[in-house]
């Protein structure tokens, strides 16, 4: 059995790829860029790379057909984050963040894959004075990125409610490390 990771060579996805492959799990990496990451070399034999966009539903369908009955779960990490590319081109960013998420949820449903993990963000809370780590804190995003993550969570919950999908979301906060190009760093990290 295999796990399919969208954005499997991105900053978050590459480390998930490493962890799953490191315990012997076959990993199907869907990404638009094939990266030769040093830390993945030792587990390369467990990784199947497929160049595909989460917006290319026909190509994604081919992948799900090719790996039918092999994928036990989907981890969806692809997103345009809260940076100038989102604010400068909101349509494309929201297509990736929203339509890409719906495409992956729909294929997971159609191919009867039971598990779906959505990489959400602490941006769903917006600017808060209290500790935002409480799940009961109100969702009040302050930008398009946070709004797209709220939408992804709500849509995923509806797939769980209506179709029995085991949908989980992880609200991630700032993280950094290998796997992100210097040109992709947020302003916070560029000052260092």
C-alpha cells in the first residue's frame, strides 16, 4: 500500500515523503517540480514521482487509475501561501488552494480511498490576541490564504459527513528548514 502526497517535494511534503519512505512505505509524490533533495536520496527507491498539477483533473484521474487499490491515503500539502504571489495573482492562487483541494477530495471519494489529511494553517484564526492553538477559537482569517484554508477545511468536513471520508486537517504554523528555495522565503525569514 502507498500514500499519495501532493506537493511531495515541497517544504512540508518532502519531509512527509522522507518520513513515510523511511519506514518502508511506498510514497507517490505528485508535484509540478522534480527536485533532487539530498535528504531523500537514501529513500529514493520508495518514491514514485509523477509530475502533475492539482488543477489537472484528467491527469490526476490517470494517476488514481494507475495506482487503483494501492493508495491507502492522501496527504494534501499543495498551496500558494500568504506571500506576494497570492496577493498579486489571487485568482491563480485560489484556484490552486480551492479547486486543487476539491479535485483531490473528489478523486479520493471516487476511488474509495478512506483517509485524507489536509495541511491547513494557523492563518484560519487571523490576527488574535489569545492563544490560537485552542480548536474552539473562532475562525476569522485576515487574508486570502487563511480564507482558502478555512474553505478547504469546511469542504473536507462535508466530504466526511456526506461520503464517509476520514478527513483530518492539521493547522500548521510558521515552520522553516530545508526544502524551501531562498526565493520562496517569507519576509520574516529573509531578515536572518
